[in-house]
C-alpha cells in the first residue's frame, strides 16, 4: 500500500512529526534518573514535589511515545515500497518498541505509582522522633527504586538500539 513517496511533502511532514514526537516523548523520560537523584537528595515534601512533577511530565511524554510508533508505521506505508514491514530494521524496531512499552506498563509504571503512594504516606505522617529506624515504607521504596532504576536503564538501552536501527537500517 502506497500513501506517498519518500521525500514528498506528506512523507516529510510525517517524518518531522515522527522525529518531533521522539524528541519530546523520549527526551522527557530519558533523564528521569536525574530526577530520582534529586528526590533522594531532598526528602520530604520537596522530594515529593519533584517526584510528582516528574510523574506528570512522564505521563504526558507517554502520549508522544505512542505517537512515535504511529508516525513510524505511517512512514513505512508512505515509503513507496522503499521500506517494508518485512525489513529487519523495521520489524525489529517495532518488536523492541513493543517490548519497551510492555516493560514500561508492566514493571516501571506500577512501581513508580506505588512509590508515589509510599512517599505521600511518609510525608503525610511526618518524622517520628520516637520511632526506631526508618519508616516502614522506606524498605519498600528502596526495593522498588532498584527495580525502577534497572527497568529505566533497560528502556534507555532499547531506545539506543532502536535509534541505531533507524539510522543504519541493517538489512535494507
């Protein structure tokens, strides 16, 4: 199915939207570990505020990340058969994208959402000078933070691999 041709105006417009969506979507989440470090450095209400702001931005970025796939799909359809869904770089990129979205929704987001609840509980309760040791939520926060860190690193590596495939198009 041909909806356009490489380098015609409609193809180039979709290419610009594909790249713009990637910049906004992936750019908004690629450095989330820096926000995590800032949250750890500023415990309490300040850390929670940073966490909540990052969570909001990441949620908005998700829609741009979905758009990357849609625009990429359209580019293949519009490529005047220069690209095909059977091309290794195309199907492998799509597969890795789906794996990334699965990790994001199956591992990353549930852990981040739970961490926000735990942080809100700790901030609402406030420090207890008479309680021995850290609050009970701290251990769960630590464990979930490790999962978030490992998953985020994996997602960043997937993004770099997909970007490599998009630029070098092995098998084309």
